[in-house]
């Protein structure tokens, strides 16, 4: 710790926002003067000479301090933006991405008010943002918080990502309101499988899209590694306990090194949990040694699975431990897709390193032979492998206006909550300031992504949304109205059919009602396709307004960039000024089944739930273990409001079957499985990577879309 | 492509090295004048105005061009270095690492002659270096090339990494010779298992060591992902072929999209391989369709394995595909540790993106039911997932002199060649210049790592070594002389025993002889431990010199940093001036068994080899498939010159058993398995991660060593 430096101004109290001071800085009042107390080691402080109060500082020090403070003050961003001249027909996403040089990330960071030592650049277009920012800006009021959700989609998706990107472009570049888009990092499984990239599209995308769709800074890989370290530790421990005596185990777990024998922090924590308050390894009784060394994990009760970030269907059900070295400990297991890992869900829900560490240690990985939950805490410190990942990534710029985007975490949207990260949203809300906007996206239809956003993410973060943007397409509404199913490679129906559209709006109406259950104003965004007619769009907007939406507007961001979303931006700005009566749908103290029933009935429109015996037994078990007060994270198909993907529109008169119930204790939710949910997608006969190639001369990747 | 710019000097021919010009630049002679023809889009060109010859350019343009050229000229580095004041006793590695602020990577890059757009910074202490450098400096003569190898080690290792680091520190900071250390990126498996970190140690380490030992820029993760994408593609293809007709497969593999049907580049390559020169999907005959759509992979002939970067013993032998969705296609498989992937071996051996791409497509992943090799080319373009990884990482600084290190790739040292990357070595050899030194390390003892360095790596790269540094410790020599086995947690024997040392020097003598087989001068470096006596060290040095070493010196880098290696640096500089008669040990045209026998007899000292039937059958098969001319990569224990880890010293009179033979066709070698080789380490009862923890306030990681 270096000497603190006090800078006093002789010009009376300075007009500054305390929130802009860095962590550790203290504002002091010396008589009629104000001063700033900070630590000199910080590189962003103005250059100044150390001195001791009450001796006044030299005038030049005072002047440079004042100048520095003025520079730090919050103000509307002055983003250097480029003019957009969209081409018609719209070129491919990758052509659009490559036609634009991304803004240097240091410049973008400076423009949005980040200090140089708050970012860690990764290449020229990406930077991790340090969490110390939250502390520096803690007095800064949050901006407006906008959630982008959607109607029940077709398998192709209805464009929530492009609306998120387009809306942020319009707000920042056209309405000159500070705004951030917060996106999830896409899993490489679907990118290389059937879905393709997830960087938005057309003139509303994140660039450079190759990097967005490939490794970025390797967060998902680090999560994979952390997850699999826990898995390896579990099985190795089962083997070691099965083949060693208490004494041998204790000797190896607490070895004598250079004549010294002591407990590691993980072990001290375990002793505390067991109620043993000894610190001297030699002092434990044989019974204490036994309870200390034996986690006594029941191999059939291990719930922690290994993960890969590849669609690898052959790992859905496997038998592990078949080598002779594993001495007959073979057991059935499975791999999930990496983003389904609880480590990912925690990264997306945590609000800082301390909380993250606690959540990791709470993760339940299985149960002992006596039925007690076994936690990750007893095995391994996962956070070491993930810690660098806790910093959200200020990726790059929305084309072409050079506006900022955070990309951070990307939890699975059915067995997890499928929302972008709390940390990214919080950082963005501070950076945009009170008049600014943060646009964040929830996966799947509003019945799933939005419900989880409110009941899980907002409950955890304490953040309150101001507006919901509900994305709809004429294509999906026609399907809900009874039109043909939409599949990959099928083209939009080029004929006008107002009746189909009107009938399909039942789904839109229902999703608006769901948002209203939570007391948040809704703006409907119709993502316009080339084949849509004006009459169809007008019809959707009219029905939306009649159904209680604050407004409903057509969006042309894909073909026009931010300019195509200006009307939506205006509608969102207006809706954000409406009174907001946000409320949760259920109380955490309600019994688990009651919470599930509330979601099923009020959100999905089911008559009731039908809980299987297996599910009921698990629920009883969770209640017993003290996990009954967690929120619910439904694992349900996104292709219907019901549990059956083929039931379009607004299904009624059905019982929602709860096949099984599981828990992510570290992430902090119970997840009921509705119907069959695959946690490992497969590869199609012709996967996306058939079209991907690398040009060794230009280093460019072809075939990403 | 922007307008080219011509800058003419009116001062006559400029004295510059053409190698310093960037790719695409052309030097032209305009009458009695010289000029530079380049592309203006490059940011590193001097600012200049476009004009057309023969109009002469303005004087200021000429001046700035001349200045720029002078600046680009190669010269001895002027590294800003800090003074080292080593503490005694030597603090822990992590304390030493943290007590030093790493030099800003941009500064280090500039100091060693890198241009701003040749690096891509990752945070403040790491940067990827672009391969375009090789082209820019192609006319620059290479520096001297020094390999650090070792005697047959104890399980604790004898300090090759610290010698590599210490030697480069001494050369650069004390002898003022430009020099680079090239290290392998450590696998996280061992780091979290039993071995701990691999950043060197004491006052000869790479900082920041936390990053070095954890993700760095995620290269190993990307390799894991690429490897596993190939695996998923193989099994999915087997399933799809088993469950679909030719017509259905063809329809899905070459679908009609928006009315168009065409082959992807992967498919076009496959058609070429099949001798079908049609480009119109509709034109194929049913027979051609059948041969096109059916790779006809034999599930029992799949040799490609999945990998994880975790010591996960339960994945050594597994059964995959047991879910009902895989329709009875279950088969036995295994996971290897990530660094054992052929993708990693290729990354370490390739000399550029084009070569890497070709090697990836040559990788043999299994065989068809008719016995033909199936290559990765038919399945997936791996390079997309790895391409960003091809850039070596200029990591950070050697403590405390701030000298440069490349860290790139880290292939397994038994089933692969265990050497740092060709690309990193090549970049470093150009950067240090003719008088400079590049110090690179080979894994395991010299009988394995050095032999593979010469016969595989140098053969591939075309590079020729100038000096071998052979690292020995008194501890290991005592073991070879018949002293007690060395194990983890065992302390050095604190008594002097000259007889044990003298006897153990048999191993040292043999390893010197092995190096001499290749015609390269050897300098022996005795890595001194606190417990070694002067008499012991002198004895080792004397025996080494008597055995034909150019020199033998004691090294104190661990406790003194670069200063402790100055004598070694002088000896290396002197040896590098000796005449060098480098030769390979065997000719590639020799039969596979002959090549194996040559290594067994000349290097290991075996009487002969004993090839199992299984191995012989594989060899016959490889010969038939045209792979007989590849070099040999022996997979043998590193703990003995023989195949039995307990045979210390110089075993004689044994037959080397060749249990099995496999091939990495993309990497370009055949690897015989000698005895049992695990490709997946296990976790001990108390793994390293028991002592690792993250402090959420300081963000520091405890317990790495």
C-alpha cells in the first residue's frame, strides 16, 4: 500500500459526482474546502506530488486535479459514428461484417467513459471490462432497463438478437441516447451444427462476427474446463475412497511436507462443516478422521455431468471407468453441451467474485450413501479456472454506428435461465447513466425467457425492468394462425393472408398479457420480412395495441441498420416514462409445486400440473434438504406455450406433465423437466461446418453465417 | 485494394535490408534511383502522398521514408531491464512472480523489433504475434539455435525449463546478445494434478505465472474443441449412414437451398479424391452418389479419440452412444489428455496456415470397412476452430530482466514429439538476428526429447541446431549411480557421495554420446541444488568434459536469476562458434522397423527390438497405405533409457518390445508404443487444486506453484 495523496482545491467545493471516483477514493471536507483522497499507485490519477494535510498543495496540482475531475464527469457520449449506406439487396452477413472496419476498442472504451485501467484489451476489437467499475460508479444512477423478448417462435427464430442490436443502434446513433446492447455468447455447438452464428444479422449485427461466433476470449472453454475438473475430482475421489483405508486416505489428503502437516483452505472449510474445530491434523480422533476423509459419495447419486461445447450426440449416454485401472468402478454417465453447465448459469447470475465463489462452493454434485448432498466445496475450487471469465467482454461495435455491446455468458435456455449476464447488465446500466438505455435479451419465447428474466434474474440482481420489447414476425403469426410449419430451408410464404395473421395474433396477445402479469409496459416490434405486406403489418400493430401494448411498430433494422429501428426506439423511450408496477409472479416461500402450478396456469395457460411420482419424490427431498425456497426454472419446449411443440397459437385445456425435477443449488434454482429435454444436441447430416473453410492467405473464414 | 504508392529517394540507392520490407512491398530501380512500392492501407508505412512515377515525390516524403527505413533496420536490442536483487532464502515462485510488475507487452514488442500491427495484445502482459513477420524478415539471417535437453530425469524433473529461462536471461541481460526463450504451453491436467506449474521457478521464471499456468489465450481449449468436433462428426456420420438410404443422404448432404443445389468445398475435394470431375449435383450416377455419400467408416476402426485438458482417469475406457437416439451404435472409446491430440502436434510442427490446413485434412481418423484410411478432410474443416491459435504468444518477461519469451503449443512428449513450436522458433530466430540466440526446450530426457527434436522437428522445419545444452542434477546422477529413488515430497539427500555421483555419470556420458551422434556440440549445465557440494559439482563437470562435452558449468539461475547463468551463456556462445556437422540418425526411406531398430540400438542401447504381431500387422498396413516414409516418434517412458522405468543408469543387454504402432499422418509421424503408455493421467488423492483458492477482493490466486 503506497502513501495516500490528498489534493485540496482552494477554489471551494468542486462540482463532481462522487460516483466517478475510483475504488478507495474518499471525498473529504477540509473546512470550507473539498478534497480527494486516493491511492497514488493508480495510473489514472492526475500526476501530483505527495504532501500532507493541512499543508495546501501547489496550485498546478490543484488545477490538474480539477481538470481530471471534470473529465471524469458523466456526460452524454460523443461517439464517433460512421454513416450507413445500406445496399439493396442486403449482402450476406459476413460481407456486411467485413465491409466495415471495427472501431478500435480503446477508442470505444474511452467514448463510453471507461478508464484505461478498467479494460484489458484482447486484440484490437475486444476488451474485458474490470468489475472495479461497479464500485467506481456505485453512486451513479442506473439507466433504463429494456428486455427484448419474443412471441412463441418458429424453429428459425424471430429476430430478437437483431432487434436488440438494431434498437441499441437507433437509441445511440439516432436518438443520441447513451445505450448498450447486452448479448449472450453463442455456444459453438449450434454454430457448427444447424443454427449458424448468433451475432445478429444484416445491418444489425455485432462485428467482427467471425470472432463473435468462434472463441472470443475463450470463456465457454474455461467453463468447460472448470466443469470437467469437478467431474474428474468426483470420480477420482470415489475410486480413492473405495480402495484406501481411512488412515491411508488421511495420510495422503493431509501429507507431511518438509516436516509440516497442515489443512488446506478447502479442508478447513470441510472441518468447519463437520463441526470439528481442530486445526492440528494430529489431533483428530479416528471417528473424526473417518468423517473427514470420507465424502462417501453414492456413485448412482452423482448428478454432476461432464460437458463439451460440441453437438456430440454419442455422449448423451455413456459408461465411464471401464479401464482396469478404475477397478470395477464403471458407471453410467452423460455429457451435456457446455452452456448447460451450472458453472455457466452461475457466471450469468453472479454479481461479483465473492458471490461467484460462494455459489460455486454451494453447487450440489451428488449425494452421499446416507442421502446428504455433496457439494463442490468439498472437492475443488472451481473459481480458479473461471475467475478471469468473470469480466464481461466489451466486444465491439454494432455495424456501422460503432456503438457498444457487452457479450458475457450464455446459459442454456431450458435447463438454465437463458439470459445474458447480470454483471454485464449492471456495468452497462452504470455506464449509460440515468438517461441512458440498456437493451438485454432473453432466450426463447416470452413465456420462458421473459418469465425467467423476471422471476430468476431480476430477483437475483435486484434490477427492475422498465420496458419489454416483444418481437413478432408475420411468418410466425401465420404459423400460429394455422398456416404451414416453418422449417429450415423453407422460404417465407409470399402471399398475403390476413385471416391467418389475425388468428395467429392470439399468441401475441397472450404473450403481451404475460408481460402485463409482471406490471411492465410492452412495446411490440414487428420484425419485417421482405415478403410481408403493409396490410399484414398494420393488422398486427392494431391488434397489439388493442391487446394492451403501449405501442406497436414495424422494424427494418435488418435492411437499414439503426435507422430502421428509430420508430421502435421512440416508442421504447416513451414507454420507459410510463409508471411501472413491477411485481414477481410468485413468492419464494410458496411450496415448490405451488410455484410450478402458478407458472403453468398463469403463464402457459394450463389447467393444472401433473407431477410424476419421481418428480414428487425429488421435490420432497429438496424440501428436506432446505432447498424449497428457490425460484423455479422451467425446462420446457420453446416452440409452444404448452409442453407439445406442435400445439401452436394459444393451447388450452391441458395438464402440464412434470416428468422430473432437478436442482442447480449454486446457481440457485429448481428446474422441473416438462416432457423430454435434450441437454446435448446432435449434428445434422450436413452440419454448418461443411461450408466453413479457412483461406490461409487472407486468414479469413468462409462459411460462417 | 487501394492505390499503390511509390516513394522515390533522390539521394541514390538506399542502404536497407529488403527483408525488413512488409509483405507485398517491391523494391524497384528507377534509373539511378531506388524506390519502394507498397500498399497504402498498411498502417505502418510512413505517411506519404500518392503520386505517379516518374514524377519525383516531395522532399519531405523522401525524408520520412528514409527515416522509416532506417528505423526498420535490424539492430541489437536496447531492452529496458531492471536490476535483480535476489533474496535469500529464495521466496516461493508465486511471491517472486508477484513482486515484479511485468513489462508492458507493447513496450517489449517494440524493443525486440516488432511493428505495431504485427502484434495483437491480450491484456497488458501477453500478445499474439502475427505470422506476417516471417515474410517481412525472410531475408534476415537466422540466429543461433540452442536446444535444452536433459539427462534421464527423476519424476520431479531436473530443471530444463528453469535453465532455458535462466540462459536466455543471461544471454540477453548480461551478455547483451539478443535472445529468446521458446517454451511449451503447459497442460492444465498436470498443473491441477500432481506436477504444479511449468513457468520455470525461483528467479528464472516466466511472469505472470498464474496466467502462464492457467488459460493464457485459450489455445489448448481451442485445440480441444477442434479435436472434439472431428470426433462428433465421425460418430454422427456413422449413425447417419447407418440409418439413411443413399438418396436420403445425398438429399441432405447436397440440399436444394433457394432453388440452388451445389457442392461445398469439402465436398468438391471429396469428389476430386474419388476421381469424379462433375460439378453439377444432378449429374452424378447412382454409383457415384453411393461412393460420394458413404465414407463407410468401420466403427471398430475409428482411431480418433476425444480429448479433455483434465486428468480424468474415468475416461480412459468408456462406451459411447448408449442412448436410444443412437440406435444401437454404441462402441468402445476413450478420452486422451488434450495435449495428446494430433491437432496439437500439428500446431507445433506446422510452418504456416496453408501447411496447417493441409496437415489437418491429411489426418487419418479411422478406416473404412474396405480398409481404406478415412481422413478428416472428408468430415470437417478443423482449421476454422484453430486458426487464431496459429499465432505464437509473446508472453511476457523473464524475471526480472524483462527479456522476451514465446509460448506456443505443447504436444505430449511420448505419443507426440514434445517440443515447442516450429513457428515460435522460426519467428524468434528472425527477431534475434544473426548474432542472437534462440533457446528452445525438448521434453523428457535427451534420448526422447532431443532425438525427436532432431529427427522429427528439425527435419520438418529445416532448422539446424548449433548447440545442445544438457541439463544434469547431482540428485538424478546419484539415483543413476544406485542411490535411492526420488519421489514427490522426498527431500534431497544432504550428504556428499562422490562414488554415487561418479557411477551415475554413466547416464550423462551416454546422453552426451547421443547428442554427438547428431554432430552437434554439447554443453553440460549442472543445475545446482542447495544440498550439492562443490566436490560433487566439480566431479560432474570433469566427467562431462572428459566424455566429450565442449564445456560443463554449474548454474545458479534459480537463486540468482540470469546472473547465475552467465558462465553457461559464455560456454554456449563459444560452442556455437564450433564447426557443426549436423546429420539425421536415419534416412526416411529406410523400412519402418529399421528406423525403430536404429533408434533402439544407437540411442537407447538396446540389443534389438521385439516387434509384436499386432505391431507388425499395423506396420504392414501403413506401408501399404503409403505412410512408410514418415519419421518415427517413440512413445517410451522418460524415466529410463530402456522401456522399464526402474532401470536407471545405462541399461544394456535388453530387447525393446514394440507392443503396438500407431500413426499421426497429419502431424507426419509413426509412433511405436513401447510398453504401456497412458494417454490420460489420473488425479492423486490430494491433487494440486486442494491448495488453490481465489481471493475475491484482490483477484489473486493462491496455491499455484
